[in-house]
C-alpha cells in the first residue's frame, strides 16, 4: 500500500454524516472563495475544491450558496487549526479543524481526548514524524510516459508509486497544480482519483485486537466533532 493516509472525514454513510460532509465543504469553499476569488478559472484552489466536492456528491446548490455568501458580502471567518495527538498503542494523529470558534473546537477535542484516555501533544510533538506533501493519483499511463511529462514540464516530485496500473505521485504542496497540468498535457481526459495536500506518516504501524478497536472508536469520535475537517494518522487500516 502507498503512504496515502486514511482520512477520518465522513464518507456519507448516514444522513448525519452527509450533513457534516456538506457543512465541511460549504465552510471550506466559502473561505477559499473569500480569500482567492469566486471564479474557479481565476482561483485554482477553488476549482480543485469544487471538483472534489462534486466527486463526494455534494449538491450543486450547497456549492453555489457558499460562493453566493462571498458575493453578497456575508461576513464569516473560518480559520484552520492543527492539533497533534498520541493515540492508543503507539499511534499518532494530526487533526485539522476549520472553525469560526476556536474555543469550541478545543473543548470538543479535549472531550474526545479525555474520554479515550489519550494525550494531546504540543506543536511539533507529532508532526515531525509526518511529511507535508501533495498526492496525485490516476490510472492509464505508464512510468516512462509519466516521467517524460514531468521532465518536459520541469516538475520535480518527491516519489512515485505504481500498483496494478494505478499511479500515486508525491510532491511538494506548492507543486500540486503543476503535477496535474503535466499529466494532463499527455492525456487531457485523465481523471484524478486522488488530489490531496496532506500529512503523510514517515512510518506506519499495525494494530490488532483491542488496540485496533480502540483506535477505530477514536476515529469515529473525532469524526463526530463538527469542526474536524480531516484526520491523518500512522495506522495501517
């Protein structure tokens, strides 16, 4: 398996999970549009986010309402905060929240930490064990074609993995769009099934039995926190 992490953000299994997923995208789309402009063609980050939302089957009216908020001058402000956790049996987690109320986020996270008897670390206590990278995934191109496209477009990457025709390219976060453009230059109808900027663990661990059960319950509890946008961890699932 590749280094791409399991993300605890809900995959819309229930009505409540769908509500959280839609709310997450609405907040993030609003903030990205507010910071970089409401036109996807002029705001690559917004374009990418809208594409991701559509893949997650977020209704078009939710996307539109989030952008309309910016056009109407609605004053909302969300900020991203990162928290580092030491989970059960040697597991580590990085939790990113997008919130308009930091005190609420911290309170909700501490409630999870206390209930599951884990520890919240200081800044840098966990993140040094992770790499902040972009990940681009797709099928349909061989290694030689991919490398030629990257070299021709003067794109440096950190690593590349291929498995049964599927490719994962890892690069610096600032090179996400350059990587996608380079690949699209040789196959303009390519579909990217992975398109992320994330925290990837340098090493992963395997849990079993009660340890694995405790870890999964922790992920579920974090997923239930409204302000949690994404969770990265070092456990092989």
